[in-house]
C-alpha cells in the first residue's frame, strides 16, 4: 500500500499511551511505501512540542527515524498542490482554518495515494473525491 500519513497518524504512532497507538503503528508497519509531506512534518513538530510537550531532541530523533526509513518518500509540496488545496477549500466553502487538511488532501490526490488519517472530516472530504482512506 502506498500511503500518505496525516499528522495524527505520526503522533499516535509516536505516543504509546494514546488510544490510537496500536492502529497507527499497524498502518505504519504494514505500509509498503510511506509518503510524508513536509507540511505534515511541520505540523508534527508543532504538536509534539506544544501539545505532547516532548523534548526537542526527542522530536528531532523521531523525525529522523521516520524520514530515514527506506520506505519513506519525503515530499516537498510544489506550488500546484498548494493552489489545488486552495481551490478545493473554496469549492467546499470550508473555513480557512481547514487549509492544513486541504493541503494534505491535495497532496494525496496529486500523487494518487491512500490517505491514512483519524480525522473524520478529512476522511469524509477524501471519500467525496474518490480517495481511499484508512483506517
């Protein structure tokens, strides 16, 4: 499976006492190819430092573990993906607050990847556009 990991999958995979840790770990372990957009890495850093309150050295080590995994493709989103995210945000008449999810969605659509997310709204938006979603 070629899968794009949403930020919440990375966070739940990292935080072992989270309710979704087992499922997130299974998604990561079973993936043949893992796509991680730079945008997701930035969100991951923010969530891990601010919400989880993990030490910066721990966060840095985890990022290296993820991006150095031979199955991982690190994506720097090109401008056309950002433009597409803004286009579908406008089509859906969604709040500007949702732009993060739309960038992730547009990236998965652009590369035709399975989207791994625990976000119910993002799952719904992806399914509406014919994108396969797990879990």
